[in-house]
C-alpha cells in the first residue's frame, strides 16, 4: 500500500498498477492508464464499501469539535473530498446514479463548510450533483463557493501597497475559482445562478484590472 498523502516520487514508478481503496493505493497486478491524470483505478464495489460502510468518521462534522489548521492540512493531504468525488464519478460512468448521489451526500455531510471550509474541490462535488440531476444541491454549493471567494476577493482588492503584493497569488486563485463556477453554471444551463454570480464577478474583475494598471 502507498498513502495518497505522499509525493509521487515515493511511488517507485508503480502508479500504473495502483488501485484506489480509500486513502491509500494498493499495488495490484492490473495495469491501468487514466487519461485524466488520476493515480490508481477505481473498483467501485471496493471503494464504496470502504468509504460508505467500513470507515468510521467520528464526529468531525459536529460544531462542537475543533478542526484546527493542522487538521485541515491533514484533510487536504488525504484528499478527502477528491477521493469521494472519484468514487462518485466512477459510479456515474457505470450508470449507478443512486449510489453516486449517496456518495456525494456523504462527503457534503462529513465536511460542512463550517468545519472544513469550502474550496476548489467542492466544485467537483457540485458537478457530480449536476451530472446526477441534483441541480438544487449543486446550485447551493456553487452559491456558497461564490459568496466565499467574492468576499475574499473584495478583501484582497481593498489592500494597498505591500499588502496587496503579498496577496497577489490568492487574488488570482479567487478569480480562477469564480470563473470555474461560472463556467459550470453555464455548461449546465443554470441561467439564473449564472446571472447572479456573473454580475458581481465582472465588477470585481474590473476592479482587479484597474488595480493592476495602476501599479
């Protein structure tokens, strides 16, 4: 087994023979090549059983449990949301829609924004909901993501001088995330949500362009 949290330089060039079984890859005598660049193939029966039935999650989604920065780094290294999405994605491809929805619901319940702040990976979860016909759930997630990154961007753009330079990367990330949200709402024909988000996004981009030109 190889942990998903370690760097690829530790995989001894065996990635083509990995199977994703949770938060570790199992070395198996089956060669696979993922054209999307993912490591390890997904056996939906095995991964579903592990994530949905075998693994225990404690109370990490409860508001009285402290999730500090160290915990958040661990969640990030373990690729918690990404692993669930990969299972949901594989189930969708196999036309196991109901199971895919159960998996998406599980990760949303396990990692509420209040405990594990929504990030770029939640866009994948929203797309999974769109692909399974759960538009309301997808829209709810994207609306929350847009609100988070719009507030972040408003703050970054309010900074001046050295402080603005220090947040240059975060500013570009926020813009990219919001653009991805808009792309997804447009792709899945969510016109009302698209118009709601695009209005404020365009204003923020204009502010960003103005600040760049004044440097």
